[in-house]
């Protein structure tokens, strides 16, 4: 059942749900569906592993696990497990920081960069399909809304 079918289902009564609760439910359901679809698409790695790669790529310098955890919005322990799996596959290397021996920095390997290059057309196609019919204005409003919700979440 896709999201449209769920929303139109006669078995579910959405009328009494306040908008904020409905939005959080939609975001949670979307996250689950997107992760499942992404996991089916990328055979070599999971969505969470690919998301970690994207976040590492966004960093100006190789991040530590703590820094990557903050960017990904996940626990240190979960990110460490993701990174160890990526290291085992040869997608990242973990090296001791040259200035602070207590820190370990994560870098993408040439194998990972080649994997990303090979899958660029696939991911671009998925993103184009995903955002088909959504205007830049709608996208910016959604980004602003979710960013504000995230800032409010930090106060809890």
C-alpha cells in the first residue's frame, strides 16, 4: 500500500488528528518507506551507509565519529557500527588525527568514490522521480519547516 492509498483508506480515521501529529506521522512513515526503497535499490550498501558517505563528503575535513554522529542525527554507537561496516567493505578508512591522537578521522576511499561515480545516474534519477511535480518554493518551505522543527527538538 502506498502513502496515497494509506491516506485514502477507509479503515483509518485521520479526521481527528491535529496537523502537527499528522506531519510527524507522515515524516516517520516516509522515512521507513524511503529507507526500504533505498535499501532495495543499492545492493552493495544500505541507505544508512550511503547517508553516512554523503555526510562525510559534505565535511570540509575528514570528520570524527562524534562529528559524523551529530551531522547524521544518530548515536555515536550506531554511527560507529555503520562506519565499521563501511571500513570492512573498503569504502572508508579510519585514521588517527595528526594533531590529537585520541581522535580518529573518517575518510572516503577511492573504491567508495568510484562506487558513487558509478551510481550517480541512478541516484539522480531517483531524486528526480522523488521530487517530480514539487516546486522550488514548496521545497524551500518544507526545508524551513523541518529545520525549525529540528531546532525546536533541540529544546526538548
